[in-house]
C-alpha cells in the first residue's frame, strides 16, 4: 500500500493521509497538487507533502480524486520556507499555503443544484421559496449556491435545499472548476484548399461581387508577405477597416481558417535595455562597502539619506547577480512604489523584470508565478510587495528589501501574520543568497543588529549631486491660532511658502495622515456624534459621497441633516482628513491643479500609476496625501512639503509611535528638493519643542535611535525583548474577558512577570466583536521555541474548554 500526506489550505494543524496506487506513488512528488475528498462531500485541492508506505493510525484512508500537475508547483526550498513560516509565526501550514499560492491554484468544489429527473414533483407541496428554486431550474439546468441566494434574496438557503432534497425535487453534487483561463489570441490563415495559385485566382475573381471580403483577402496576402509572423484576426480587421462579421463570413465559407495561440497577459513592449549609469564617488564607496560586508555577512543594511541614489546601487548589484545567472527579488512596502520603480528597472533590464502584487488579477499572478517556476528570462528580476516572497524561486542570488522600516511589510490579517523583511532574510538564507536592507530611516531592530555586527552596515551621507538636505521649519499653530493667523488648517507661514513655491513653477506636497473629510461629526447642542453600530469608533465624514463611513468594518450611512439624538440641525465637524484639506486648498488656490492620493482615490489597478504620471508630468501643482506620498517616491520638481498636523502621529498609543513619527516625517521631508535647489519642509504642530520634532528638524537619526533604544531597554521592548501578542475576540463581552483572564493566569504559571494584560486595545470592539489583548515579553536569552511550545499547549487546553469554544484566539509573533 502507498500513501501520500497532503497539506489542505484550511486552518488545521496536521497533514491528511490519502491512499494512492503504485503508479501514482511513483509519479507523485512533494509540491504537486491533487484534488482530494474531505468531510462528507467537499473536494479540496491539496499539496503533496510526502509519499510513503506508512498507514495512518485511527482512520481509514480515502483515495485521491485527481492529480492536477505533471511537475511540482512548489519547490523543495519554497516548501521548507513555508514550513519555517508556519512554525515561527504559530499558524498552520494550510494557512501559509493559502497565502502563498494564487487562488486559481487552490480549487475548491462548488455545490451544484439540479432537478431530480427520476421523481415526480407535487408542486402543491412546495413552499413559495422552494417553488421559486424549482421554477428557476426549469429554465436553467444547474444553479450554484450564490445564484440561489440571489433568487431567494436570503443568506441562509441550506434549510430550503435540505427540504427539497427530502422531497426528491433536486439533487446535489460537488464540482471542481478550473479558475485560471489562459489568454488566447485569434489568428487567421488561408485554408489548404486555396493554397494553390490557380484556385486562389478563381477565388479572387468570384470575390469581385463581395468587395469587403476581397479587401480582407488582399490585406492578408500583403501582411503575410511583409512578415513571416502569423496574422492576428484583430490586426487584419483593423487594416481592412471592416467588421468581425466579414471575417467570420470568410471562415464560415471555408476560405479562411482560424486558430488560437496562448499569449502572456503581461508583455513588455518598451525599448531595449540601456547601459547602467556610472556611480558617483559616494555611491561607489557605499557599493564597495556592501560588497565587502557581503564577503563576511549574509545581510547588509544600507543607511542612505533620502535622495542619495540608493536605487542606482541596487541596479548595479542586480546587474552583477544577473551576470551570474541568478534571480533577484526586489521587495517594496507599497504598490504605489512599484509603479515608479518598474519603469526605472525596465530601462536597465527590459523584459527581464516581472511584477507581482495584489492589484494584479488572479490570471496575471498565475502567469508571473509560472514564469518564475519555469525560470523564464522574463522573470529574472521580480519587483513586488510582501507577497512576492512566496514565489517559487529556484536560483535566488540577491534579495533587496527597500524602505525596510515600513510597517506595511507586516501582515496582520489573515494568518500567516508574517513580517516581509524577516521572512525575506530567512528565504535568502535558504537559497544561500545575500540580503540588502535599504532605508533612510532604518528600523531600530535593523540598526541595532548592524551595531551588534549581526548585519553589515554601509552608509550614504550625502544626497545625489551634493544637493543639501531640505530645510525643516517647525510652525507653532498654537501661537498662530492665538494671533488669529490661521485660515482653516493653514498657517500664514504655510500659505506664504506655498505661494512662493508655486510662483517658482515648483510643486507642493501636503501631508495629513488621515483620509476622509472629518473623523468626527458632532452636534453643537447636545454633543452627540454618530457612532458605528458594529465598532467602538465614531463615523468618519466623506464629503465626496456625502456619507458617514466606518474605516474598520465599512459600515456607511448618508450624512445626517439633523442630530439623531436631539433633532437640532447644528452639526459641526471635528478634526480633519485629506478630503477637507483638498477642499480648503482649492478655495485658497483656485487657479492651481489640486489632486489627492489616499486609499479612496487609488482603488483601481492603474490608479497609482495615473496619479504619479500626472505629478511627474507637472499636471498637478499641489498633491494632498496620506502616508502613501511619504514612501520612497522620486519626484523631481517638489519645492515644498507641508505637514499639517504632526501631533496625531506622536500621540499614538504604541511603543513604536515616536520611532514611526520620526521615520514618517523624515521620509515625507525627503520628497522635497531632490534635484538642484534645496527644498523646504514646514511642519505644523501644537508642540514645537517635542524631542522627536527637534530631531526631525535637524535630521538627527542617531539621537532618535539612542533615545528610543534607552526607552526600549527600560520598558523591555524590542530589540532587547521579543513580543507575542495574543488577541481574544468574541461577541459576548463577559465571556471574552473571562476567557482572556483564564489564558493569562495559565501563562503566568510558567512565564511569571513576562505577561502583560489582559487589557482592551484603544478600539475595543470591531465588527461587533469585543477585543482583549495579552502581551508576552520574551528575553533574548530565553528559548523562543520553548515559550511558543508552552503558549501552544495553553491554547490547546483553552480550545478544549466548552465555555470558551466560541472565542477566537489570534497569536501574533513579533507584533508590530
């Protein structure tokens, strides 16, 4: 007997064993996909983990349904990386597989309903809902569950299906559908019957009465003579200036024959690769430093100030890796950054550059995945967000993590809750590749590792072309309000600087890290503000839709004309977001083009690209944005950056708040004056003497690092301690609190003094679930594996208590 262990993409800890015959066992390899029955009727796509002859204990094995691949779609190294991720981040291998593979690879069966033709139906015995389904099946032979939900306009439809099954009206089956559809391009050619010159001449004579069809044929001959390539149906149609029906008529008559060729969805149509630029002295020195560090260490941190030309160093390192026949992974925190970087890398490496992120369609992601798996030339350099580290690299030589400090590298929901930077370092180690971390404001952990010689360190202290760092000026808006020198949220100093910058023909970026028009709408009579019914937050006002929206659960309602509590029409807005700033800027500068970059304006696939192109082409004079505008974007003509309120960054309830504030303000400042002229940054604040703002204004990363490091040491936070956050969620407040207290006490038995909580977070209810957190702090000298084993043991005991079975427990390792 032969067996295979299969990983199913579901949140269960173990693999599942299925039986296979001798030939299947010889053919199957780890990393291949098979469809297997699971439960009573469900069919899942699973990944083969191993082939063996050891029968499982405690249950009879089922046979597999089908083998889907001829070769593995997950490589051995990739599988080892996914297993490490499941172990380290305390989740299941199935959850990691679901995150790693494009959804088109993980087929699940769909429940299909059809009429039972073998039984007579008594229509009088059917309820209204059942009769609606019966009638729909008269017109359509099969229906899936979603179609039934629409017909009945109900979410719960299973009871109706159950009763119809009992009455013998319908039958149910599970079907698996292939989600990926290759892109096929239609081509045409003359059929063999008209290949001879004589028959062709006769045909053209006959065609004298059908001038449009004759025109199509003449163009086909001409296009075939000019190029030996196949003739596309669409190109022929355009060249002949005719409709598809004329072409189809020729196919129907047997004169033309159509055929299809599979094409990639993403095709590079740009120019050939250009020569790589020479580095200046500073860059060359940093490049040599990196090369030297790589001789001794696997990871190197490049600490280069904003606009110092880090990308050109990356390009040189990528070129060296490609010369050695290696693959390169270039990771970025935001999709917005990939749009600008793609064109820069394609300029040097042309079609060798592939892109992978969540804004791509499922079919496009499948094609990039296959290109990397098959080691195709067009996927030698992969640019992507954090999900790109799941690609099946086989010959990885270099991993670049740009803007490595960014919190966007951390995945929060769903599991695996991994950190892209840390996982990329492990991936590079498995491939025996080098990792380069780059940032103008490195995370405390990375800089600490570099100072402890765990990582190498290379520095770039000057901007490219010796441009001066931007001048940063702090504007005390408390004083400005007192002297009545504010118009809306703009101080007289910021308005004056904006006028001067625009007069010089330069562009302005305004930064406010909050989207929407206003976070709070309040009644001035009774003080009531509309709250989200599902979460413990007030609703944010979005003016462009005239609605109130919750940014946590998506609940929305029309903007109220009067107070819901007292009925008075005295509603006022408190606080401000990017939308309100955009409105005020348009009123202050009506003759200038204003645009906004936030989550609301960049939902489409090419939305980032269009905005960035407009800014680069100087079609936009003033750009208002959230932290999207702060991250590594390279604009040539920004003369002024205005931060409208720095205080809401500083006063965030998080131990990383001050570090993040420094990084964000330093990064957004770095967008100004990136060419010859020195840029200006104005930071509006109620607390101009705050230590972090003083450090930002003097570009003093070292002072911030040392001060924050001392705080972290005192209060036992990373990099001196590791942290694991355990979150409890349930709809019942008392039960959730009781469960969290039980869990905390159980942890205290072995981790006394290292457990903080349970305590509710600042937003203690989201989507009608109450939230409680426990934080576990682990000393560096303590065994992380042993602590995780103990937490897993407590979690298992907790899950076995019936009273707490409904409580959702989320474990987040190295929570950010």
